[in-house]
């Protein structure tokens, strides 16, 4: 949950409308002092991964711009999650802050195994159809 009021939250289309043809600017902060320095020149601040909860909270409180955590803290205004982690495509290792919503990797592996079993070396070149 964000520490900021709703007025600080912007959607990407709102930000694009406000900026016009100007590029959207973002930098990553790993400390509150860096966040304070870059706050006036960015559209939002990325709070780096492995930043302690208290530091991420302080960056969010001190910043006038929205903060987006990269696995940093629920105190940030938003979060970035890697699609491969959320869908179960990244293997056995799962970062502690990720909730896996599906195990798509297992489905893909099973489909590939079924295909490989149907098409062994030396078989004719007839078309092989696999339904997933």
C-alpha cells in the first residue's frame, strides 16, 4: 500500500498526456539521499532491489514523484515483477517477494516432452501434430 495520497498516482497514459512529446524519465535510487537529488528531474523513481524496508519507505516519503519498487518494499507506490517469475518460467529459484500465479514452465516442458516422444530419430518425415 502506498504511503502517498491518491493525487500522486498517475497512469502511463496520464503521464504521456502531461509530458506530450517529451520522454518519460526514470532513475534508480538505492538510498534516500540519491532519491532526494534525482526527485526534481524525474517522472518517477525506481527503488532498487535489495533496498531495506526502512530505506524504501523513507525514499517514498521524501519523494514528490511516484516510487516503483523492484522487489524493494510494499511501501513504494507500485511494484515491478518479472513476468518469468510470476508465470513460473524462471526455474526453481523464486525471489521471496514473488507470488507465483501459475506454473506455465511445467506445461511448456510437458508439451515439449510429448513432442519429443512422438518424433524420434529415424522416424519418417511425416507431419507430427501435438495438441497442447
